[in-house]
């Protein structure tokens, strides 16, 4: 899939929050960090926890199941940068948030 897909209106995702969405058949998490939007896989690589439901602090999301932490800007695990979740391209147009997966 190479097209951008609308996932939310900007006002639906306030700063410091995350949400879950599906792009194609892929579950993604979308985050608003101080007005900038990022998207990573919604599945934590530890046990598949829903990252979009996690606690967001700065640019870090904490998985709600087992507290693994990921940088939403690059998908890296905060403890071990070699461990990553997939990142996806995000754009905002006309007050709408779009995500593209490859």
C-alpha cells in the first residue's frame, strides 16, 4: 500500500495522546507530540500489546501491558535502540491526519 489513508481529524488527537487505527489491514498507533504527528506499529514487539493505548510522555509511549517504552519518532525501544517497531509516514492536510504504510 502506498497511498495515504485518513486516520483522524487533528482535533480528535490532542497533544500528549495516542490512538489506534487501521491502515489497509495493518494496525497502527498514531501520536501527537506537541502538535507533530507520528505513527508506529500498534503491536508491541514484546507480547503484542496495543501501543496506541499506551501512556505518552514527551516522545515516549509506554506499552500498557508490560511497560516496554518506545520513541514514537523513530520506533526505537528506549532501553535498547536495536529493538524497534515499524514507523510509518504521516502528513497533516486541511486539519486531517493521514498515514501511509509501505
